[in-house]
């Protein structure tokens, strides 16, 4: 069986032991005589699955007791609407830090609900340090995209909001490094990068952020619905939650979030060092704002980029093409990407450069 190195930004590579476990249990989950995909979400076996997933996430991220963990559908894109509908009441304001494509989409949805102040970057790949003076005292929350999948940037220091709740889209780096959950009012993440397959979205919400939805907020867009019904108001994405639980078990078995961070820092250093030492490839992001998860690079020549991508695919490196808004190449190094995959990519890049007359 051929397995390639999958550098996709999402849906992304999953841990091979997890895939094998899914395969092993696919027709008969827990001696139930049924696939997990056939289990009722009201059944005891699935109740155990979703509770274990919540408990594992709490353990791995050290989530305090005054935060709720819920599973939803719709991806981060649905959260762009849910957040203002739940947190931006009549006459209230919100601050959004615009750091890339996904934060722009979040802003686009928020302005439909209420007043939004947008803080834009002076330099496209450099995210500054923010202090309380940067935000409106009237803001009910400050929203950030903490890791920018497309641009390959990240906050090297989270904003000091002066007590205003901080809301973060962590879709592309949750579980990749240690975070202090208590520094945030709400964290949300689509699963299809570091948590599991597409179909399920996780939100970690402080109790104070629940129950303030507008009267016109649809039931399925109200966080209170998910909290009161333990994410089981309607049929949740049962299979995705099951695989997510297996991924969380794999993370725990491999050193937890601390183990993942060490693993990810080593992988990212391999690729960034290769790029920085190269006379052919370059990365536009200042070192302090470089993402551990998503690393864009380019030769600066579209024809040469296309040749690189063609030869890389032939060698078993998949989904290295950069986002159309940025161009070039992008390697996503999520938790499940093995070190060997990055080492193989670096080796290929050096050979490709040598063929072009580089050193």
C-alpha cells in the first residue's frame, strides 16, 4: 500500500495508528455488532465516546472547570456568525485584529450583526504586540486568528486586552503547543487540521460568554443550546467525534501537548533552516511571527515553482501548492506529520536547488 507525505492545509494528515484503529473497528465497534457510523447518538456507546473526547481535551489543554467544551458542525466559518450573534449584543462593539484571509472573513460576518472596529497590520507578514490602549473600552470582545494558515504567520505574543475577553480561532494550531486557556474567553477550532477529520468543530467557552445570544439568534447558532444539551440537541457528527477521540488518545500517548510542541518545533526548524540557508527558496515572514504549522516558500519564479511542484508530486509529496492568494508552495506540518516527512522534503528541496545550479 502506497502512503505519500501529505502536506495539505486541511483536511490534513491523520496519525497512522488512528487510521488503523478506525479500520480495525469499522465494522464492529466495541463488540456492538455495528459500525460506529451506525450507532445512535443517544446510545450508551456513543455517550461514552463524546464524554471521553471532552475529558481528554480538558486534560490535554488543562481546561478550567468554568469553561464548557462543545462539539458543533459548520467549521470555523459558522463560528464567524455564531460569535457576534452570541457575544455582540445591541449597542455593543467588538474589536477584530485583521491578520489574513480568515480574519477578514470573520470580520465580514461580524459587521452584519453589530459595530466592529478593525485593527489592520502595517506590514502584511508582521503581527505587532498589542496592549489595552489599542482596543475600544466599549468592546465586548477582541477577536484574533492566532495562526494564519494561508499566510504562514502567528501571534508570537497574545494581545493584552486589559480584561476584554479574547476570542481566538485556533483551527490550524490547537494542540500543537501549550496555551493558557484561562487567557481566553472563547477558543474555537475546525477539526480537520490537528484534531481529526472534517465535520466537527470544537469550542471552549468560558461560562460568562454563554447565555447572551440575541433574541433573534437561531437555536442552532446559540452556544447555550450546545451547553444545555451536551452537544446532543440534534444529531452531531458522530464519526468525526469518534475519530477526534482517537486522535486525542494518540496525542496523550505521545507526550501530550508538550510532546507535540517539541516535535513541531523540531520539524519547523528543519524546514525553516533549509529555506533560510537556500539561495533559491525564500519565506516572507519575520522570524518571530513564523508559524510552526504552515510554512509558505517560493522560488520567486512561477515557472520554477510549477516545476518544483510537479517533481515533488512525482516523488510522493502531496498538496504542496500554496494558496492562490499567496502563490508558491506551502508545507503544513501538523501534529501527525512525521519528522521523516519533513526530512524527506528538505532533502528533495536541496536536490532540486542543486539541479538549478544552486549550492
